[in-house]
C-alpha cells in the first residue's frame, strides 16, 4: 500500500456461502466494493497481520444495516452488508462485548483489521454500558444498636427484581464501596506500606488458614477436566469453621452478626455442588467486606489494605483452589471474556496504574483476551477504570444469572 492507493479484501457470509469483495482506495476516494467470487463457507475469524495506524471501530448504521470498519483516517473505510441481527455498539472508545462471531476469511492481501466482535444474547448491553453513568464512591453508613441481624435470603428472580435492586440505595451504596476501594489504591503498588489494623491482620490470617486447608486436602485422581471432588471436602471444612474463624475479629457485642455475615463468607469461594467459581462468588466476598464496613469493623483508613493485602490474599487463595481442584468457570465467555473467574482485580489494577509514568494501556496490547486487547486502545488508565466500573455494574450487578444468588438481610437489605 502506498500513499495514494490501497486494496482491501474481505468476505461476508451470505446464507451459506461467502462472497469475496475487493475495495480500492485511490487518492482518498473509495471505489464501490466489487464482488469477485463465491466459495464454500469457512468460518474463520480474522487476525490481520497488518496493524493500522489508527485503531478501527466497528459501527452499525441502523439506517442501512451495513457494518463499517472505519479508521480515524476518513479516507479509508470499508463497508459490507451486515445481517439484520448484528449490533456492534462499543464501550467508550474501544471496548467490545460477547456474542456470535461474524464469519470473515483471512486474505493474503492486507485488509482493515476488524475488532473482536462477540455479541451477547442481549444486543442492547453495549449501549447500556455506554449510557450508564460512571459509578461514584460513597461512604458506607455504619449501623448502630439495636441490631436486627437475620439469615440472608435470595430474592432476585427476574428482570423486574434487577431493576428494583439497581435503583435502590442499597445497590448504589454497595457499588460506591467498591469504587471507594478502587480510589483508595490509586497510584499505589501492592508492596507499598499501608495501615494494618488488627481486623485486617485477622482476615488475612483466616484466608491463610483456608490456604492451609487446601494443602491438607489433596485433589483426587480423576479423569474429568473440571470439578475435582476433593473440593467438596475443602468447602465442607471451610463451612464448618466459618463461624469460629469470623469470631476471631468480631467484638463481643457483634457476635450475633455471624448469622448474617457468615453466609456471604461461605459463598465467596465457589459452589460445592457445581464445583465452580465466578464473578458472583467474588461479589459475595466484596459483599462480606461491605457488611464488615457496615458494622464499623472495617474503616475507611483500612481501604488501601483491604485491596493490597486482603484482596490480594483472597486472589491467591482462589487461584490455588482453581488450580488444585480444577474449579469450572461459572458463566465464562471463554477467550471473548475479560477473565474466566474474576472482575474486580481489573478494576483495582487499572486504578493502581492511573498516572503511572511508564505503564500505559497500550502496554497490555495483545497480552490476554480480545477484550483486553481492545482496552489497550483506550488513551489512559482513568478511562479504563471508569469503563470497567460501568461494565461491572451492567455485566455483573444487573445480570439475573449472577444476582439471583445474591443474599439480602438486614445489613444489605431489600428495598
């Protein structure tokens, strides 16, 4: 390709066959795509060897239902007919979501690189993320006597329940707690010194005890790829000791709180029946920490240590359980997702990297999933962090399959 002319080849599925098009750009003017040949359908997702100067974006024009791969250079644009069901709304700047892959064939000639589009069943999800306001940090309201602790129960069963929860003060305060944790670690390394209260030290000790349980309960020899049955023994021992472990740091006047906070704790490490783990369990761990903040046991000055000490130890524990007992990812999107198991580490990590002198989003280019590859095109870590917070709200806290397992009691009440 020279400065005055380039040729781009691409194909699109037309009801069982693919049609090859060739687009020529001469002196900044696009020629009409010309159909060259038909051939058998081969579903291959493109990974172009040519990396364009500007990051492309995929946009669906609802007026003519045509999918355009567009450079920031306005003189280079390819357009192909798109199926009516296709939607490619993006996260701010360069985020993409999950769903069925378009069928494109890699050509030997350079062509404009299509972003990784894998849309979820709900094609409005991307637009929802775009329109969602960036969640803001909130102070956690601390409860006072008289206490009304109760066994928490599952309440969310439908989209109507999700909408009710989304608009509640409970949801906003919990999410504000997550944002506050994210902001507390901004610009800090895990190794940086931080305030360590007795409560934080006790929680780390509890997680270390759970790690020791994994050392004492080896995996069984079995042929199944996922779900080592020895995990149920580990989970049973953890559940049996949960109350006594929690009482290590609870003050005497709050000992009765175990009836409410222990269920969040025991559901933070995966499901013993399915032998799986996902973002719902991770959210329960964050909810357990939120309950401790509601009780006044975790204070704002503890927030940096909650992330850099407690959560880091929690991730160490979960990675161990995932490897030792081959926990199945709960609701994984595979390569097209952010991660098989976790979400919150990406929020906290992006906050740590805000204003970093050397590490920029482009540093993670092509290092993980297509989604992270797309995030590498975002100009700065602050935008990455805000985008991930919005995505967590929409893709985790507003999804029935995840939140149907969430618990509500007195500390996290249903409104």
